C-alpha cells in the first residue's frame, strides 16, 4: 500500500528543502497556475515554512511571505526553457549551501538531470499529472530509472500513482516510496456561507475540461429556471488573454441565456473563491482523466453542491460528496443539472456533505507532506531510499 501519512515522524530536526516549480508556472498572487497555488499552500501551511525555499522562474511580484528564489533559464535559446532553468539551478547550487532535499514539481526530466548531476543531494518528485505524457517518464524503463534514483515520489491521487507504476512491478519494494497526498485547500469560511442561485463553472478554456458541453447543457435548461444564473470563469491560460476559438464557441452556446449568464474571463484565485462561496452549485465537468480536480476540492471547501465526472482521480475526493456523472455528455450533464435544480433536498444534502465531510484542508495535507519529506531525508541520511 502507498504510504500516505508521515505525520507520526517528529520533525524537530531542521532540514533545508528546495521546491522546484515548472518553469512555466508564475509564483504570484495575480496569475498563479494550479501547481504554483498548490505549492504556495503547502509552504504557508507547513510546520517548517522557514526551512523551505521555492525556486521558480524569475517574476516581478512573487507571493508575499514565502522564501522565493527566482531564476532566469540559462541559454534558453539553445537548451530550451526547462533544461535552461535546470542549468541555472545547478549553477546556483555550486555557489550556495546545498539543501537537504530537492523536491521537483511536475518535471520528470528535471528530476532525472538533478539525480545525475548532483548525486550528493536527495531528490524527490511531486507529480501533479500523468507522468506517461512527460519527457523523461514516457516509458516504463524511464519510470523505473526514476524509481531507483529518487528518494521519494508524491502523487496527487492514487490514479496518478497507478499511472506512474504502469508497466512496473507494483509489489516491488521500491513501489512503497510512491505516495499519495491529495491537493488541499485553505478553507476561508468558519461556517457555511449563505448560498445564492448561481451555478459556477471555473476552469481553463480547453476542450478536455468539458466547459462547452456544460454550457450547451445549461443553455437548454436554464431558461426554465429564471431565478438562476450561470457564471463561467477561466481562460486558455492562467492570465488575461484575448479570447480564443474555444471561448468563442462557449460564448455562442450561452448567448441565448442573455442576462442569466456572465463570462468573467481569467480571474485571480481569490475572486474564484469568492464566487465559490456564493454559488449554490459548482461544476467540474472534465472529459479527460483529471489527475485530481483541484476545483472540485475548492468547491467542496466552499460548501457547494458539486456536479463532476468520473474521470481520473476525481472520484477519490468526490465520491459520496458530489453528484458524479459516469459518462459525461451534453445530455448526461443536462440531466445532472436538472436533478440539482429541481431537487432542493438533494442540492442541500450535497452542500451539507461538502461542508461537513471535508478532510482535504491545506493544513492537513501540508502536515502529511512534511512528514513524508522528513522520512525521505532520514532514509537518505541512513543510506537507503524512503
């Protein structure tokens, strides 16, 4: 079984830990992506916050209150941004005291390079997505090499753990160091918020997120519920950009709703959470095998009745807490929304479950990760892997 909780380990010893972000991530309150937001919460909720440094792409206004080191990729024109960022970090390591652990977020090839170039420093990998799509982990041989070289792997869901171990011996002793810690969310509210007749749909404007199908489903039925309105938040990337063709399709689909719909474009995470606190219903209609679905966790933290899909790791957090659509399509999503709009009892029950049964706080998840990091460091100090 994967080890998912290291909180029994005492953490009195002080260890220095570097968390490496993907170079594309912007570690800022204005336009942090999913990984940057998760890392921010893991650091600020950590019992060892002062001993953690986040290393990422140099930006003008990083998150306040976090030890952040911004680097410019070295010779990106030749090496590419990821390898250039790794080269810049390796140069920095030569000039500063080495950390006790390097935790690489979401870049298997970066982890591989660090294992080879700095065998004197323990390296762990934090997987937010299916590694089988990543450079350096597409084959079972590459993943086996990572398993041998890394001190630890943390996955955001058991689905991602299974993806990593695909084609490998899952009963092998080394598989025990592939751990699962779901994404956590900082719950802002002390008690459930008063909900409004709003359906909130947040996500990147890309086809696999199912936003168009969701919009088409609601365009069919929402006119029959004039007290309700739909709010759609998101863009192609985690920043304000010109609307693309997919966003245009979504806008066309919901145009018949008139004043019942609002498309906000990209909004910062604080604004997303404000809408989640107000919305009676939140939707995460993913069509692809979602690693976990952080927006599902965020919506449950806000006490929404959540409609989502049985894709990837979503059921691991949503089962029993949300309305899950087994085979997402326009018709099945329409039927799900009709249930939530017509059945007040079901909607209120799901809101109550989401609020009362919520073990995914940032503090709890950060505590688990703290423990796992220290297990990995102690294992490396004693000459074996976690």
